[in-house]
């Protein structure tokens, strides 16, 4: 190789290298997925909740959704049907018959659980979802392509989609009032709750509080904090006076929500070794079979 | 070496027949509903909702579409990687169906995603832990590879025959030169693309199975297993040749050609072992996870699973073991069609039937609009296929050799 061509070669490689580096800094290979020690959470005490649905009203107001006046939420007939969070309400309250040692019905507020190991963050094709340092699971609407894989992945069936919009349909779910908590405010639902059924705090403290409540009032609660271990733990956790399966909570194991799908994915692509080896293997077979064919032909001639 | 089997020519046929007109009507009907989807949103045309985010379009147009296009990489592996030249006559038709198949998979994705104008986002916004991201990227690259693999056919059709209309005729020589350049350039480098095509296919065929693993308990245990990616890969490999036989027999019937039984029978004899391996893993998985208990109760899931396994795998497996079946065009067609049906049903089962959301108030069944779009796409695919085989050298006729069949060889092997 002459000096000139070597210099050209180096120049080209440097250019290609710079290009690759520039490209990879422009793209983000993985979404933010932080599991901070000090992540926040909410403890929902369903034995305290009275089903006033003020949280629904506050949530709609905080998210620019049509809320109506707060008096209209006093109508309790709506509690007769079981509802799910959707594009018009990011949180809903459902009512169930009374549990052990209680006269009043059980009211359960439903919203995104903000998992510690969120399936949506793992699944999203463009990495639009992220688990933030304060425990919130939010998503970047500008990235979303509307594939709805987050909905298929979510173990709690939470994300909703605007099916009836032709342009710019959005994924909608509880964002733990990320914009409010950033400014030091409480989440809208927590701040309005008149009976303090919702406790906002550092998740590890909330677990201690919940354990303490169960220990001091064993006749009031079932000995289970839903969300402490389910799908690897969630930021929102629940206390109740009846079995959680009777309150329509899904039966979930303690392994993280993404399950084995991430291990499979990372196994197939471990440093690109498996695909590259397969490529080399096929190349080898191609070369050998061609070579053998030629020898056969030469012998036949 | 004889190449009497390889003689691809544009077929001399009239484009429009009564059957073609029926297909045009089906295609137009699909396009009408497609317009509804783009003007009024997904909710206006589909039965999808927050409980069932994925339906027929993902199950059939995308998942089954990718699986049924597996004929492309399986025949490429057989014909080019293993150098089994006796199969070269079927490589081009299989390549064409794979190329069209993937094009329609991409179109299926395009219409199903809510924000179709952001379909390019995965190119620059990456998520390495997402199976869907891997499927998306692999499908995009593989589709490009398929188009590159098809370029020599286009070059062969037009080299020496470039007649541009009107003022463009001045460019005739330049275009001809470019085509020749592409042809010689690709002849030397094609092995790179062929191997890449096989590697990319194994990657995304399996990752398509990983997709539903994350749905965890939302998926019926008869299908939910950590070896889903392996099952998807094995079923894709075993449906490759049946799909080629299925298409070849339909094409020769509709184009009035003699079925290429001498190739198809040999191809058919390789299917039983492939299906056998798939069946072994499928049954093994069922016994290890003890999911056969779910077959005792009669419901949609258990019935669909039984149909899938019995008619889609076991019966055709037995048929392909019989020499009589391999020699008869009719039985070969039935056996191949059963495998195709089995894999189609398997993908529908995995993505639609097995999916049971925890808070489901009604079950999902595709709307008339969804079905119209799906069969409309299938009709357009057949129409484009017919147009291409009538105008490009894809299907081989017995006779004088016109194409150089073994030009895609690895560098280093002496000519």
C-alpha cells in the first residue's frame, strides 16, 4: 500500500468513525430507567376511602381534561358499574361490598401503578417511556408511534389510546402529576383527598407505615400490601380489609413485569455474538458446498 | 451440469381474467375501509379498544405475513447457501413472494400504528430491550435486502431493452449502463446479502415470538411460554417450503403451466422432519409446563389449540411422510395448505385468541372493516404478483437456459 493511499484510508476510516460516533450520540440506545432508593410512592388505604371521587375531579383538572363541577361527583350511582381508567379519566374509583369487620363498602382508586420494573418502559419500540428518579413512569408523546405495545405489555391494563382520532392519537395514563411534583406540589389526587386515604411519601417509608398499620390493627386489614412485591414492586401500594382478588386486583407473581422477555432479547443479541457467528457459519457452509461442487465437477470432466 | 429447469421468462398471458376482476373488487373494498381508518381514526374501522390493543391486523397482516414469507429465506438457504442447484427454479418465485409479503407486512404496520407518519422513529429512537424494536429494525433491513436480491431480475429484464419514452430516450444508454453496473456489481457481492437475509430472518422470526412473552399472565398458558421465540422460528422454518409448494401449485394452475412436480416432490420430502422438530418442541413444552390440563375444558382456547396442532401440524406431518402424497399434486397441495393454515392459525391464536386482558368486559372479534382491509391487502398482493410474473423473468419454463443460475457464489471459490 502506498503512503498516499494509506493516508486516504486512514482519513476515510476517521470520517466513518466520526460519523458513527456522531450518529450514536444522536440516538439514545435505551430509555431512562432509574430505580432510585428515594423514589416516591402512594399508599392507598381502601379501608379509609369513602368513594367521594374528588380525586377523579382533581385529576381531570390537573390534566386539562373535561372535569365538570365537583358537585356532580356526589352522584354515587356511577359506582354500581366497574370502570377502568381511560382517555377521559386517568383515575377512577370502584366500589365493592364490605370486607371483614367493616360495615361500609370498600372503595378502590385505580390508576397507573408506576411499577419499579415497568413493562411499558421495557416494551416501547421507540423508548418513549421512562422511569424517572422520583418513581414516576412517564412517556414522551413526541416519540410515540401509536403501536400500542405498551398496552399489550402492561400487567394492570392501564394505558389507554385515543382510537377515535385520525391525527395525533395519544397514549393516556396517570403521570403521577410529574409536572406538579417537580415543583414540590403533591399529586392532585393526594392533595384533594378529604379523608387522607392517600399517603404520598418515599416508597420505603410507605412500606414501613403500611406494615405498622397492619400490625396495630390486625382485625382491620388483611396481611398483604398489594404492590410491595407484585411484579417486582410498584410505587402505588394498597391496603385492604378483604382479599385483593375480590377487589379485581390481578393475581401477579413477584418477578419483574418484563419477565423473561428482556433476558431472551439480551441473550440473542449478547454483543452481537450470536448473529455474527450465525453469519460466519452460513458463509462457511456456502464456501464449502461451492468448493465441493467444483471438485465434483472437475472429477467428472 | 444441466440447468434445464432454470429458464425464467416473463409469461405471455392476458392480465385480466374473471378471477382477477374479483380480486380487484375485493381490493377496492379494502381500500374504502382503509380510507375510513385514515380519515376517522382506528376506532372508526376496527373493533380494537383499551382491552384489546392488537387485533386482526397485527395477528394476520404482520405476524402471519412474516411467517408465511419464510419461503424466501428457507429457499435462499437451500439453493444458495447449500448450493442445491436443482432448486434454483423455485428461488425466484419464492423471493418475489417474500419481497411482496414483507412489503405488505410493512403496509400492515403502517395502517395499524396510530401515528403512521412517525413510522421512521425506530430508526433513530432505539430501545434495545424491546422485542418490537428488534422486529421493526430487522424487518426494515431485511426488506431492503430482499429488494436488492430482486434487482438482478429487474436488470435482466431491461438490459439491452431500455426504451424510455419521448425526451427521456436520450437517457437510454445511461440507464442501460447503470443496470449493467448494478448487475455485475451485485453478481460479485450477492452472497453478502443472501447470508444477511438468512441471518436477519432467523432473528426477527424468533423475536416475533418474544413479542408476546412480556404480556405474561395476560396470555393463555397454552401458548404463553419462554420458548415462544424458538417455537416461532421452528414454525417459520417448517412453513417455508409448504408455502412455496402452495404458491407454486396455485400459480401453475392459474397461469396454465405444468406443475413442477419433480422439484416440489423433493421439496415436500424435506418438510416432515422440519414439522417433526416443531411438533416435538411444541409437545415437549406442553408436557414440561403441564398445560395439557387446559385441554380438558372445552372453550375457545382449547378448541383453537387442538385445531392448530391437529390440522396444522400432525395431519400434514403424517401426509408428508407418505410417498403417495409427495407424488400427487392434489395431495401435496392439501398437505401444504394445511401447514400454511396451521401457522396462520398459530399466529392468530398467539396474538388474538390467547390474549385475555384482566379487565375484559367483552371479547374481541375483528370488524367487517378490519377483515376487508386484510383480505384487500391479500388481493392486492396477488394482483402485483401476477403483474410481475407477466412482465419480469421470475417463473421458469422448461427449455433453453437464459439466466445464469449460480452467479451468487461466495468470493474465493474459483470460477
